C-alpha cells in the first residue's frame, strides 16, 4: 500500500510538472546556474544539457545496476528547428569549459616538452648513426603526448573518436549543438559509429584495428557522455528508425519553436559569461577531487527506493508497450538506467556541497523523485521522436478511413497488426479527422 500511495502521488506531481519547481529542489551546483537564465525555455534546455555534460565530469562515481557497476554517463539529444533557440545548451557546455581548458593547457605544455625532447633525440640519433661502436644502444624516441581534452569533437571519424577516447583513459564528452556540423559528420564516417555509441552507453569493451599503422586500439571500460542537437531530419542520419538500438539510449528533448522575439537587451543577460565561468570553476574543483581518488565512491538507493524504482518501471514498461508499441520496450528498460544515472548525478553534487562525499553516498528522496520527474517529462518527448521515426503515412490514412467506416480499434489492430495505442493516437481527433461516427470505439 505504501508503494502504491507513493506512485499515485508521483503521478499527480508529474501532472503538475513545473521546471521551476524542480530547479528549486536541485543541488546548488545545478540550481544556481539554471536560475541565471531569464527565459523559461532556456532554463529547461540548459538543465537537460547540463545533466548530460555533468554526467561526463564525475569520474570515480560508481553504482550497481542489474549486477554491473556503471558510471553516470548519459546520452542527450535536443531536437529543434533551424534557429530554434538552443542557447541554453551552449551554456550547459560552459560548465565543462574550465576542465577542458585545463586539459588542453596541459597538452600544450606536454607538446612543448615533446618537441624539445625530439630535437635532442634527432641529434643523438645522428651521432649514433655516425658512431662506429656496434655495442652502443640507439637513443629512445620520445612518445608523442596524448591529446588531452574533455569535449571530443563530433566532426570526427570513428577511428579519430576511438583514438581520443584511448588517449583520455576512455573518458570524454561528445558535444555538438550545431545541426549542420553534426549532419556533415554523419554523412561522412560518423554514421557507422552507431554501434560504438550503443556499446559505450553500457561501458562495453571497444576495440578498433587500423591496418595503416598496424595499431590496435582497446578501450576496456568507456565512460562516454553524448550531447547532440539537430533538426528531426538530421537526426535520421544517426538514428534512421526506432529499430535502431541507439534510439532507446538517448534522452530526447523536443524544443518547441518560440514565435515570440526575445528581449535581446535584457540587462540580466549581461553577466551570463561571468556567472557561467564561475559555475564552471566550481565543477572543475569537484572534477579534480574525484579524478585524484585512489578508489571509487559507490552510490546506492535505499531499500525502499529500490522497491519503488522496480515497481514504477515495471508499470511504466507495461504502459508504454500498451500505449505505443512493443518496440518501445527497450526504451522502457533504458529509462530505468537513465533515471538511475540522474540520481547518481544529483546525489554526488549534493554530497559534495554538504561535505559528505565519502566512500559511499545514498540517494535522498528529493533527488530520487526529481530524477523520476525529469524522466517522466522526457518520456513524452521520446514518444514524439518514436512517432516521427516510425511514421507510416499510408497506414495512418487507412486506419482513419476504417474508423470512418465504423471499424473498431480491435478489428483494425488485428487486421493491420498495429498496436491499439498507436491507432488511438492517430485517431485522437476522430471527430475532425473522420466524418463517420464509429459504432464501436473499442
């Protein structure tokens, strides 16, 4: 009964969803930068993007999920039209800017040393080749320093991404907010990268052999976060259909077109850059602390939360399959792991803020509920993407025609092998779509 009351309360809370109400309950490190933004849409886009970015900046945080240790890494996809107002997503990237800059600065420093060492090596090699001493050891050639970075360019080849992951201990954030750049990359080599993303989502072993250099790249436990943005048409280059396993691994957010011209002279926006720079510095301090740990910090839910979690997602899976299609079962399963990872993120930030980031961290009910709210909210966006990728214009017209003729949804479902939930959605405006009055709505 206790679990049922919880679920009922949770569903009621979802129906009254407010991004501001969630923001005010977030850990300060997400709450504060979210409140910097003026526009409501910007706040929501920022929060979704920020969760994705932060998921790639928490090394040494582990949680046990379905018998396997996982990290908080998330895949986020923001869909919008051209000029759709994705500014909030770029501010989300600012949270990792300081970490990325520190890594690039370290790489530049290492490269200067490498070039210096190469000059010494060349001179020593020249002297060695002149020498008559057969017993002398040849000089050791310096190794090129790894290309350290946090943000891995999306406009890249598959082998390029593998190499950058390997050089960064299997960790990184693939971030691209420009649809055209992403589209160009997908048209080249990135389209074949889908299998890599599917494996990386679950931290599965990655390897690649390059014959040209006789080089075998191995990444045993990839920790990759992905934040992408594009139009719906560009999305299909990466995820052509719902049968593609990559669809269920992304947290989708559809940005509605804002027909109102925003106030570009709002004085409150003048300090955006300074404010987000400061937010980024705080995340850099946390990142450095976690990176230097000798052993991971382990995250877990309370026993009661575990029971609620299983019950909620069991019911959610049945509901999604019933309302949409059995092909959404994978999405239902992965919404669970996505929710768990969001809980990991919130709990880590809150523990750090309270000074309780010890060997073990436990999720509180506020972070547990807010993670579920966000997933529930974005589940609706996933259904929108599903319908776009699964669109069948001819079949939809046939369904509406059959309803006009008075056929029941059961008859249509059996005849055309379409889920009732899909039929219901296609005919939800049946009075306007259909001139007939179906005698049997079931």
